[in-house]
């Protein structure tokens, strides 16, 4: 069929469809993300007129990496199955890590409790009631030693979700490896270390943006010299999406944050071809399957073009984007929690079809509490079934060439560049944060999404539809954190502070203060501090004194 006949045939189909739509009010599908781009009912080659295969897609493993960053993808090696875990004390979390590794997990991912995220020790009054509740309590190197006891750090890669105090936790990890006899160059893993998304979405910031970015560049510079296999930052869209952003906003805001970090590292004098290969990304995978696949594909292409055309990266390793994916926690429901297994399966499959390098699958009971071992096992088995039974790992970018997926990938790219232009006109990311731009964009999207659910314009199974005559919440065992953990953690910290060499602690903290004031790279002083068993709170207090504390301007 030639092009003119195709147009004639398609136009007749569209006319017939629209007549049916008027007559029967066919439901208009909206993206789960409330994106500004609404899908058409049918896609044909007419939607991709002028589409250049090699310019837009290329070969897997080659620029612009739309089809993937590896030329063999999962045929040679599956994605890393990296379940996010951490609760209670370091000893309890250590036991959970060993359980996950025994059940086939291939990488660790550490969840820290809120006081650690905020740079507070467990004996700080502000920590009361929060210790071990939503992650593991880490106060000193002693806790970190317990956390990884019996886990060989030269054979397991570790991801740590920590941001404002990221440099401190990285220093602790290096010190633990040293005690195990593991050389720094053998360490592999990721530190999240992404502070910009904290001001935008998650809000666990401590220091103002400028010194916070300086700390990030310190870690990039240090790891470039001493930890060549370590991912120095995981630029995160996950928390932006969890705050209510659309898929497009998640992608745009994450990529422009990444651009800002690259600019800061280059301003320090670092070689983009040296540090950029160790940058990684962290995305959410939500319910709209095709939109998520298109988002991941567009992400690689946009980042490759940015690195090559804007920053002059000549190395392919510096141009490509590697990313971790987690299924959407915000999509989980407390009603009919078994439905969450299905949601997570769809989301995980989208991440795999989009070419993720590692994956966390949420547990069905996480809308209620931290997951039980049974729920964690089901979540891990979900990945293993996709990997070994679904056939999804057999083909690289199996949806590539789909008229719909390619059109949607193009629309994602266009939308991201439009956001870039808007943010640049405001003066860049830091200026847009001060103006409340990101915050208002996300809150507006979250409001629209929730309103659609409440008006029954968007179906959530088991919540506003298919409730089986009830709206039952929960069911089954729930993981509970024993209140005595708080007393034990505080007592342990108190005892350690008495036993350690406090003169050594004092001198190491003084060195840290001097380095922070002078603008020197603080990683070397931090390693001295943690090896002296200075606490997280003590080190953060030095930074608070030197850098100050950020207070978010009120947003209306």
C-alpha cells in the first residue's frame, strides 16, 4: 500500500471511529501521569513521517542509546535485582540482607531511618519516636560494621539511599571495607547523593544548595581518584514522581538536575570523560506501561545528546545513561493489598522492557508498613519470574519500532526540552527552586491526579471501583518495630562515646571544620573522623556551623 492509499484508508477509519465515539462515548484513555500528551486510539507509519531510524534509535550499545546501553542487554547478564531494605538496628538489617542474598538477590540497597537522613544521632531529642522505624539506624562506624558483618564488600555491590550526609556514609563504607581488607578500587555500588531533588520533592535537606553541591563534587572528585568502580551519584527522579509529578515532569526535572551536577563538576576542573561514566540515574516505574517504556528510552537519548553536544563528552561511556528503577510506591493501595502484586508486576515489566540496569520491586504490604519477609520474597520472585519465564529478557528493546512507542518517545523528548527552556529562562535549577517552580508544578499535578480518583474519572481497582461490597484495608501479618530498639540504640551510642578516644575525635572534627571553611575536599577529613568513631551528628554539626541550615521559603 502506497502512502496516499494509507492516508485515505486511515482517514476513513478515523471518521468511522469518531462517529462511534460520539454515539457510544467511548472512554478516552488518559496517561496515569496526567501528561499533557493524550494518546490517539491508533498509530500508523503516518505518525512517524520523516522518522530517521539511525538518528533516533541506532544500534543497542551505540549513540544515542535509545535502544539500550549494552549491545547484548540481558542476553549476557540480567539486570541486578536490588531490593531496598533496612529497619531497626544494624543487626536486624544485616539479617534481612543475608536473607535476601540467600533468596537470590544480587545487590544490596540500604534504607536509612529518618534521623540518619537528617544528620541526627539517635540520642538527639529530635530523633525520638523515629529510630529504626523507616530504615536502619546508623550513628557511627560501629553500626556500619555491624550492618555489613559477614557480607564481603568486594563481591557484593551496595546502593545507599542517602543525600545530605552522603559523603559521611560513603566515608563509613570505605572504612568498613578497609577493616575487611578490601581495597577501595574493588568497591562497587552507588551513593544516591542527589540533593537537588530534596529541595524539589523529598525535603530531607540540611544545608543550603551551594555548599551541598560542593559536597557532591567532593565525592565525585574523590571517587574518580580512589573508587573507580563506584557510582558517585544516583540522580533521582523516583522521589519527584512519588511526590506527585507526571512521568514527563519526573524525566525533565531529573535530567536538568543531572545537567546541573555536571556543570558543577566541570567548574571544579574535572574531566567530563573521567567522571561522567560513574554518574547513574534512578527512576520510578508507574502503572501506564507504554508511557514508562517511552520515558526510559527517551531518557537515554536526551542524556546522550546533552553529554555529547553541550558538554563535549567524546567517550561513549560518558554519553550513556545507566539507571536503577523502583516500582511506584505511591501506586500501592492499603485496600485489597494483593492487587499490589499485579501492579508491581506490570511496573517491573515496563522497567525491563525499557532497559533498566537494576530493579527493586515493592512489596504488596508497603502501603501499610515496612514489608514482611513473605512479602519481600514475593516481590523478589516477581523479578525472577519476569527474568526466567516471561521471555522479556530474550530480546533487546522489543518494543522498538512500534509506531506508538516511537511517537510517545519523541513526545517525551519534546516535552523535556520545553521544560528545559522554561527553567533556563528562570535562571536555572537553583533559581527555579527559590521561585517554587518545581514544587508548584508537582503539587498541581498531584492535585489533578487525586481529584480524578475522587471523581471516579480515574479507576483504582479496590479503591473506587471493584470493591466487592467493602473497602477492606490490610490483611495478614504486619511488620512492627519493637519500641525497645530505641532504648538499645541510644544506650549503644552512649557507651561508644564513652569508650572511644575522644581527643582523637576532637582533633579529627577540628580538621573537618578547617577543611570545610577553606573549601578543601572534605572526604579525606571525613574518613579520619569516621575511623575515630565520630558520630554522624557530630560531623553534620560541623557542616551546620560552617555552611548553615537551609530553610525552605513558604510556598502558596
